[in-house]
């Protein structure tokens, strides 16, 4: 069973997480960023010279509260597969709960990773890509 959608959690996480990642992309990579207005689409559209050059999906990790990412793998929900199969290169940012650090990787690294059916406090028997930590880059937001 997939994690049920929580409007309250979405309201708390969505805008601040997108804003933190968008500021990083703008400041560090010098790309223009647009919020995707499609609620079912990728979160951020990146532009350079008026051309779409990348998409970015973001997620806030409440289990990651301090320091560097403490786990050997990062679990990405299988339901996000559609974002990484786009014709536009897509990255994913997994953001620490305080919005101060993030891990990011390319969608091709996610798609190349094994899929496991996992249980956690939010779902039962959901498929996740199990992406090795070394495929991610740690950044300060």
C-alpha cells in the first residue's frame, strides 16, 4: 500500500522544500528556476538561455534530522519513476528536515538501482528504488 496523501504534510513540506532547492540551483548552478504548476508533474523546471535544460523533483526527509545523511542507501519511491523517464534530464533532491542540507542525484542513477518492496511507518509493501549513498552528492542549502 502506497503512502496515503496527507494534505497537512504536503502543506508543511512542499513550498519550503521547493524554495530551498530552487535557491540552491539559482545560486550555485546559475540556472533560472520555475515552479511547475502541474500538481502531478515534476516540482521544478530549470531553464538556461530560455531553454528547459532539466527537471528537479524534491522530497523532504523527516527521518534525516542532523549531520550528514546517516544511511548507506537512499530509498526513492517507485511511483516517482515517471519523472526519471522523461526526455528532459531529471535530478532528485532529498532534503534534510531542517532544509539546511540535501543529497542530489540524477534520475538515471535512480533507474539503474534495484527495486525492493519495503515497509516503513508510512506504508506497507511499497516499491522503492534502493540507491547507494555513493551515487548522491551532499550539498549545503
